[in-house]
């Protein structure tokens, strides 16, 4: 394409009609045709003309994979979830002004901003289907657009985690009330930046999406164009700056290149010591991270999962630099990646009386160790998923046993779902994302089936993957529109289709009693224990052997304060959640929510194959859109 042609087409490739409903509102209410299973899951896909990007490759994969799933609820959840990013989150796809440089602006779902981490991993969900293509309607074009726009963002400010729409899109910047009083060094402008929390995994995500595109397409020429090399150089400069210790050799306090404070009532939303964080010792070789992939502040800035992910993708991205003739840059990248591995081994592996050698979640280079895990990727649980080590690694397996037990302070247990959560949504809220990662890192059929059962039974009838769920109340959850987690679930099903297709033939319609640690609870399950027992000794598939693709963190935002029932919480918003959002209670079953208020109940009945045409829900009436020329269709 010539530059003149690019200018003429610097617009969205997919033009969405103005009368298409907001998916934020649409996804709060169930829609037919329903799945017909015991959970009678809603259909949650827009009609093709209301989808933000249509891919025949993805549609073919959805149809062929769904045909191999026996359970109607699992099948419906896969159909809804896997294409969710393409259906709803490609906010703009076009070209840079005066150039043939492709750009793709990917929102997290319910927040109109692009997180480096989320967008990389939203695209990563489609990695199994990615092939080389010059077409603007291809997955390859979306990938190139994400890499190019992330390069631009990193050159704007490499310490920031989320960004506003590119000027070419014509989309107005979104206000972020949570960040209005932030004090950040270096300064940034909110016309280009949505939030500026420095998270090492955000930079690792840029290297990840670059690696994934190159490995799938072998398109080295692309990386010589535009600003990829300059962006990598900026990433390396940040990495070097963030190895600086708190104290110099003579005892003086170091001047750091980044600091962050926020006016907030949540400790996890700001940092200690006037924006510097807790002290970080000299000589560890680790790279600081002020925030986790959940957008929560680290306690100790030697955040091991992000260092793992950065090392892994720095090494693979070095191969790209080498191929395009950037030999000095490639050598610098490879050396740092190797040194980081040594630092992780020396400082990230600690001894425990119960589990032996394990990986710490965070360290400070003194004697400080934080032993836990968070649901968001990169996590310790996800280390084999993003390819840092083999699932059979002894230290990893020791760590995994701890993480999936009550000895992990953020392993949430209850009758609804048993999974890792985090400080972002607080105690009692488990993240399905961690359940999905548990499947990716397991070879035990019973364990995998148990996680699938809990995921399928905990969508509150909406048929989408939530951010987090109250482990004792299926109708108390955060974020009904969280694209990354949905795509990750779909990718997980594709993975099972390859390595354990027999599991997709099972039924997930039954209820039984299951043991959670030493507590027996009643809930939906198959046959597995959720106590985190050791893995099967069978060899993992190649996706689990250390050469797998990667995932990455939580969405760019979520609940704040007290968690909402059925939607992202509002108020003193965390992680960029718009403060204007109000709590919504949505339920597919009658009763009382955790807060004591009556749960909303659809006043309609369904026979599965013959769903209702209309009814009331949460005090509002609804009508089956397909009966009035609305925008659902099942393909």
C-alpha cells in the first residue's frame, strides 16, 4: 500500500453501525437462544455487522471446536468467549497518518483504553490460528497493528501501563478520575496516557506479542520498519534504570527515574516512602516492578513472575533483533535475559519447611519474602504457560502445591469456585483466570475437569468469564465484560482439543460434594479434588514444556472498595476503573446477595431450545432481540 492510499484509508477497517447496542449494557442481561443445559447459559455474541472485527479463520475454529464439545453449557461458554476480543474490543484498526503503518487499538472490554499487557494477551488468544498474511482483514494485520501501536506508546512513556486512543482513530481520550491526583515522575499527559503505573510485565508483554508474531509468521522484515528497534532500546533503558537500589554504597538515597503516589484509601493503589516503594537492595540483579499485573502495588519490588516473563521474552525477542541485523542490540538483550535467570535462581528460590524449595512471589534483596500468588498473569502458577520453565520442574511443582492450598493467602475456597484471587478484588473473590491457568499447567484429567466444572457453573447464567467471583455467591462478581479472560478460556479449550480431547466429551451437568483442602463443601463438580495435589507423571504437551506461548495480567481495571454484585465496583476506583460506574446486581437465581439485598431474577422461564421472548430483569424489561430484528445471531 502506498502512503497516499494509507492516508485515504486511515480509518477503522470494520465500520460499526451507530445503532449497535453497547456491549457493556447488553452483556448484563441474558439473551436467547439459551444453551439448554442445567445452567442454561445466555448467548452473548453480537451479529456480524455489530462485531468490531470479523475473522473467517476464527469463525471456522469456533465452529469446528464447538462441534467436538458434548456438554451444551461448556459449548456455549466457548462460543461466547473465544471470539470476544474480536467481537467487542477492536475499538479501531487502521493506519498511521501519512504512512502504511498498521495500528490496532484494543480496549480491555469495559474500559476505553489500551493496556500493553492486556492487548498483547488478547491477541495471544488467537496465536494458535495466526499465519502470515498481508491482508488488512487478517489476524496478522491485527498483530502488526498492536505491535506498532505499543511501540508508539512505549516511546511516548515507557513507564506507563495504559494509553489513550491514537489520534488517527478519531476517538476522544477517556477521563480517568482515579488518576486525576496522581503524582508521577516522569510527568505525562493524559491526552496520550490513561494511567502510568510502572509494571515490568507491561514491557514483557510488548516483547511477548512481538515474539508470538515472529514465530508464527517468520516475518522479520516487518520489524525493520517503523519504530520497533527504538521501542526495544527504550525498554532496555527502563530495565537498566530499574536495577538501581534504594541506597547507594555510601548510604545516600538513590534518585530513581520513576516514582508514583496516588490519593486513595487503598494501600494497593499507591506506594510507600513518598512514591519510591519499599527499599530494594543492591546486587540482586533483579529488575524492580512498582506494580503487579493486577495493577496493585508490589510489597517488595523484586517481583519474581514479571522478572521470569521479562527474561523469557527478552531472550526470544533477541532472536528477532539478530535476524534483522541488530547484532549489538541482540547481544545486550541475550545477556540481560541470561543474567536475570541467574538472579531469579539466586534470590527468587527460597526454602520452606512444608514444601521444600519454592519460588517466592516477591523479594527485596534483604531478607524480605512475600510467599503467595496472584491470579493475574504473569503469576508463579503461570510460569510454564509463558514458557519460563517446564511444568515438570521440581521447584515449580513444589510451588504449585503451595499456591493451590490454604497456605497461599489468596487461594479462595467455597462452594462456587476454588481458585487464586488477589488483593485487587480482595479476600473471598476467586478469579476464573487462575482456574484457566491451572488447566493449562495440568496433565491430570480429574483436576482439569474439576476446573472446567467450576468455570462453567459460575458465570451466573450470562455465559461470559468474569474477572472475579464470590466463592460463596455465584451472583456476586466483578466485570461481566473482560475480554482477555474470555479469550484465554477459548484458547484453553483449543489446547484441550489438541492434548486431551476426551475431556471435551464429558458432561458438566452434575452436582456433587467436593473436598477443598480439609473442608467439605457442596457444589458443582466432577470428580477431582481442588487441594492442589501433585501432577500426573505423564509428559506434558509441548505447550507445557517450557516452549509455550504466554499470557499476561488482569485487565486494566476492576473493582474498587467493596466489590460489586454483577459489575465492576465504583467509588474510589482502583486501577483506572471509571468512578462513574455504579454497582449493579445481576442474578439468574432468586435469593439474597452477599450484601443482603435481593438478587435480581429474570421473570421468564425457558425450556432451553425454546427460550423466552421477553421478561423482566433487575427491575427492567427485556425482549429477545432476535424477534425484533435485533443483533444476536448464532453461527
